[in-house]
């Protein structure tokens, strides 16, 4: 397949070519690691991404307009946490979380009657939270993380011409300690391990999660209407809440 054909198939899996909103919901856990310490499951994790796709300015790729919310949970009860070790929990409110897609050889694997698109995204850039300004919240002046995505759909669905196809996904993320955990420059970090599904509509998001979004940031029930930048992240959102 050409890069254009691969991107077209991936776009139908990740979103919808007709501009309709798509919602991915996921659930999983967050584990800690540190030298000389056992791995620990610190949090449950649940979230969603509401997105819509539009053609880019040149008509050769796409722009995905999205925002995403995700919540740290008690690992046992799976209730949304408000505090952890007497510290306020700062949940994920990334608005926007946009992407530009140009044709590229999207990694595609045939798995029997399924197709898997896999994306490996290493990140390294100047941290929004310099250690000198945020000594309790930042491990390094360079933010480093690794995002690993897999999107699964059926080969039969892709063989059709529907603008959007049913899909499931997995996501693994290796990152530093979260800013609100106040771990400073302690060695170690976090691994997120989640799985999710493209829903028929936002109404299929669990009621508890919809209620929390409605009470705090109801705009996260919908995808953005207009392109905006730069993107928000947990680090930039924390900086916005705690300016220096």
C-alpha cells in the first residue's frame, strides 16, 4: 500500500473521514518504577478522547481536532481520586490535543482477520517545568516520554467504504513522575498501560465519567470546532495552574 492508502485506512480506524465526531474511551492502570524498588500499581486510569477529522490545507493529509480528559483512580475501588498522599490530584484536561497527519508509511500488521496500526512516538523537548522554577514538580529540564499506540480493526471492515470503522486500541506510556506527585528529581517514573474502544457515541462513556466531566469541564464531551495551538499537556496544564 502507498503512504496515502495507509493513511486513508488509518484515518478511518482512528476517526471518521466524514467529519463526524468519534470518541475513544480507555481504561487501565499506572505503575511506578524506581531503582532498587519493586514495581507498584499506583493508580487506575480512565479517559476519553473526542475528535473530528478534516482535510488539511493542501488536501493531501488530515487535521485531527480533539480534546481529551482522563482521571486517576484509586487502584482498588476505581473511584476518581481527589488527593494522593495528601496532595491534590491534577487530572488530565488536554484542550486541545490536535494532530496533523501527512501521508507516511503507517506501520500496519495483518493479524488473521484483524489489522493493527502501530505508532511509536518518542518525545524529548524542553520541559515546560524547568527544575529551577519547579524543583518539587520536575525531574529534568528536558521532558522525555515514550508513547506506544496500537489500533485494531477488522480486515473486512477496511475492505468496505464506510468513512469510519469499528476499532479497539491499546496504549502504553513511559513518563517521568507527574508534576503534582512532587517527586522532584527522584530517579524513576511511571508506566501507563491501557486499552480502549471507539464508541458509537459519547453516550456510551460510563455514566460516572460523564457526570464528572459535566460537573467540571462539560466542553470535553465534544470535539473542538476550530483548530487551535499549541496543544495542552499535563505539564503545561500544571504550569497554567501554578505560574511562576
